[in-house]
């Protein structure tokens, strides 16, 4: 019995490294659909060739998704079946695809997940850091100022944080994380997960940053950083209060800014502003 139903969009997870992680169901769907929408058709072509899958591909990426989504939905409505894949891992997790999924759902076309590898979940599962509640932040802004501002906004976050980062920014990102979260904040860095040179570094941000700075090999590949949340509720509230106060004080009187920041963060007003 075929795993593919006409008029259906399948969102298919592909390996993040080890090709053995492509599930039998994913192989069946990729073999059986009419066409595969791929973030990078060349990379996906290599995966398909490895498994002897001859299904044609069409590019679906950030720059064309808005235009191509309507055309692909029309094909679904005409009875074609479609698989959506990203470059690696689960589509839509820091990857394009949500516009197509949204358009298909709005048109009444069935959308079916074909689960599998996801770098964020893989890293979280081996970090040894609480995973019952976590916050996926994906890639931080490329510019240093915006990156630091985003990290500062997360100082008080009590949930475990999960970040993606690229090789050419990992050193700077770790340095910013050490400066903003503190050197002893518990963390785990997964590099090249499921691949030949996979490594896991920890147990603190300072230790990770030192190891990455000391070894050029640890600055190659793709990275997932898992950071333990701020478990000191009072410290978390104070950090968030100070962040809000600094922003609000640019636009209103310090006393009013402190009052509003205290209300929003739960931090004591006097700890934010000592004036009357």
C-alpha cells in the first residue's frame, strides 16, 4: 500500500548528517510523490541519488516561496502530491516552508508531517540540561549590536534556551553569551551532530568558549548551543527590570520608567531607580 495520497502536502524531515537517519516512511513518501519542493535542489538531489529516488525537484526557498506557493497549491488541488524538504533536518525549523504550508491549509489541502531528524531536539536530548521546558531561538542576528541586545533580552528567561549558529560567527556569539549570561552558566555545544566529526562541549559557557577559541577544528561546521535557563527568579526579574528600565528611560522620566519596568518585570522599583 502506498504511503502517498493524491492532493497531499508532506512535510518530510531529512538527515542532518548521517544518511541512515532517513526513515523508511520518508523514503517511501519521497519516492511516491509527484514532485519534491527543496530548499537547495542540488543538495537534495545528492540525497535522492544516494537512495535511488528519481522524483523531480523544484526550488522552494526564502526568495521565491511567496511566488511559488500558489502554483504548488494549484498542483495539489489538481491531484498532484508534494513533499517539502529543507537542506537538512525538519522543514520550517529555522528553514523556509511556512508560507507553503499555510497556503495549502487555507486551500483545504491535507498537510501531513513525516517526522525525523531535528538538530535542536538532537542537541537538547544529549545536553544533560533540563528539557521539560525550552525556548528555541534559532539563529541570532548577524550584527553584533543586535545579537547582544537579543541575548540581553533573554537573561531572565527561566526555560532552557536553544540557539543555532554558523562557523564564521560561533566565536563571537559565545563571547557575547559569556559576557551577558555569565561564564558559569551551564551550557552544551553540539557541533556537526550525527556527522563524522561530531563533538559535544560543556559544561559551562566559559569552558565552551575557551575550547572553541583554542582549537580551529571546533570552529568548523554547524552548531547548536543549549543554555540552561536562569533559575534564580529574583535575579531573573532584576535583570529583565534593568533591561526594560534602560530602554524606557530613553523615552520618559526615570521615575516613570522605573515604575513601569518594575510592573512589567516584577523587579523592585528601588533596585531600578533610587530617585523619588
